[in-house]
C-alpha cells in the first residue's frame, strides 16, 4: 500500500512539473528554437525578399563566405569587440568601486537611498535611454555642449566624428548597465565573512591587501558572472546604436547586430543576414565558453596552491 502511495505521489510530482514547465518549453520552442533552425536553414539559400520567390536558390556555404569576406562585417566586428572590452572593463571597475563605497560603514546608513538613485538608469528602456542621451549630445541645444560652452570650451558635434561618437556610445552603455553590476557586487561583498577581515586587520593588513588577497578571491565567481553576463549583453548591443547614431558617421559605429539587421531588413538579403546571425551566435557561445574556462582554470590553480 505504501509503495502504491509512493508511486502515486511521484507521478503527481512528475505531472505537476510537466504542467509548470510546459508553457516555458513551448514558448522557447516557438520563439527561439524554431526561428533559429529556420534562420540556419535559409542561410544556405540566395534569399532576397525584394525579388520573386522563384529566385530563391540553394547556394551552400556561399552566404557564409560572403559575410566573412565582407569588409563592413569585419569592420563592425572589430568595433563591436572594442566596444565590448571597454564597456565591460568600465562596468567591472565602476560597479566594484560603487559597491565598495556603498558597503562601507560610513555610507551604510544611507546606502539604500544612493542604491535607488544609482539603479534608476537600469529601469529605463534602451530606446528611451538612447533618446534622452541624443538630446544631451545635441550639438546646438544639448546639455553637455551647454556645459562646455559655459566653461569656455567650443561646442562638439558628438555624432559627426568617429571618435566622439564611439566614446558617446560607450558612455551611454556604461551609464545604463553599471547599476546591475553594482548590485551584484554589493551582494558579493556581503558574502565575505567579517571574521576573516577582522583577523586580517589584527595581523596588520592594509585595506588594499585585504581587498586583493581576501575579498577578490572570495568573490571571484561573482566577478566571472558579471564579466560573462555583460560580455554577452554588450556584444549584442543594438538598440542604443540604432537610435543614437544609426551606425554613423558613415558606418564607423555599426555593430555586428546592426550590420546584420540592415543586411536582412534594409537591403533584403535575408540569406546573408541569416548567415551573419549564425556566425554571430557561434562567436558569442565560443567567447562565453572561453571566459568560463579561463576563470575555472584560474580558480583550480588557486585552490591547488592553497592545498599545497
């Protein structure tokens, strides 16, 4: 009787799990897996939506060859990775700095107010963020140029020069995404046992030594999480570029995402656009795995040194 009741309970749990998981699985299949497989399929065809259906032709890997030899695609790839490196580096440095400041005893009493203030940018939609900063960077009526003019400097046409446009994009991305990194690092710093830090203080360790030799090793997994998460997010950056610079001046701020989008939906080369999207997807996976492998190997070496 007991075994029958046990089987019934297990069956009920299994059915409950299926009921709760089914909507998510169906959603992923309909809006992620099936579109991805369809995109992979048409990447092997010459497929231009501005032309008649009878022009669709299987051409094998030619779309992939066209994408990988396209100068614009390669230039946008170079800028995308440069943008990602600078954005992630600033995210980690600024996020950690703010987290350390807000967890000190001096700021702890009012940290909730400042956390609310600092997290406001992450609550704004990327399109709205780009629109706000477009007004700030406006060459005539922009707040930033108004401040520069007041201080005696000449106005800057931010979006008409490659260097300033790229700096503006990095600044906007960092402004919008650093708050999330800060919150993760605040949670990470709270996991560090006070007893260890107190013992280090008694032994005469400075704050820099405690941070480098105790805090950083203990929160390494959180740092890995932030770097991996921000890398995957920054490399896919599209909204801010599309609304703030639209890839300009010229094509100097085109990212991989915006280049692929324009290839497929502005120039109607859906086959090449799909090939570019598949290559982009593979790059994200490879770099993410590389980051996780590097950090895991470093952690293993650290653990071996501790045991030795």
